[in-house]
């Protein structure tokens, strides 16, 4: 049965604790589990399908990326990471690495085995809340991509975002706690920078370059 199940390569320092973890995975998942030190990047060979599990506690950034490159060279390898502190660390890691699975220090052994079983079937193991944070991260990064291209400041991006969502000058001023005159001044500079001549053109530019804006939330005033 071991030959039928994709092997797991556990990349961590060789310690009694890591060996116990590898033995546990071997028993629970009924598959071969090899213990590789972080420096053994070239060791995994060309099995048809395999899972590389990276211990974040024992791998530096350069070593992590070396393992990512190694995984990309293998015909059908899945890359995952464990021992992460929290979702913030997971988002930071996922922003620079292509990982199919994330496990936290607080995860139980049973939960880790469940996630590894799905990963070995080619299914991702990421929580819904983590996916939501990732989407928000990439949405913010998309906004920032246009800043050097168009020369828009952060305040101008906020204003044109509200404009694209259908806000009037007065509504923009109210939401950003500035005067309507200030909003008009910003819009003048924005129109000049993005080379448009009307409000409609600016809205079309916003939706074309920054994506469809979210619905404008209702403004709540204190009673």
C-alpha cells in the first residue's frame, strides 16, 4: 500500500521530535515519509506524485525559494508549509510563494493529517478566512500597481475609487472629512494625470484600470 500512496518529504531539522512527527504521519497516512534537512534541496526525485512539507521554523527565505524552485522541476509535486504562527504570516508567505497548503502551530495532529490527505489528492488546504485575506491583499496590491504608472497619490486613489463607486463630490468630501473644494481640486489633478476631461470618462477609466468598484456603503450618522 505504501507504493500506491504519494510520498511525503518532511523538510526540517533532524531532531527526535521531527522524527516522531514523521513516524506519526507514516502510520496515520500509510505512506512513505522521508525526513530531509533544509540543505537537501536536490534530494527529492521524480516520483509521479509527491508532497513537500516545509517547516517554516527551520527554513530561511532563500532556502524556502530554493525548495519552491525544486518543486517546480518535479513532474507532479505539491508544496505546503507548516508551523506558521498565524494568518498574517501565511498571507506574507503566500505573497511570494506558490503553496497548496498551510498549517499552523496550533493545528492538531488530526487536522494536519486531514489536510495532508487532501493535498495528496491534489486538493488545496487553505481556510476560507485565509483566502479572504489573500483576496484583500491582492486587491490592495492591484491599487498600488497603478500609482507609479499614473502618478496618483494615495488620497487621489481613494477619491477616484469613490468616484467610480458613484459618489458625488459632497459624498466624497463627507466620507474623507475634507471640504468639497478640496475634492474638486483633487479631481482636477486626477483628470489631468489620467488624461480625461469629464466625470464619465474618469469613471470609465477607473473601472477599466482599477476594476469594478465595490458598492458604496451606506453612510451612518450618529443619532
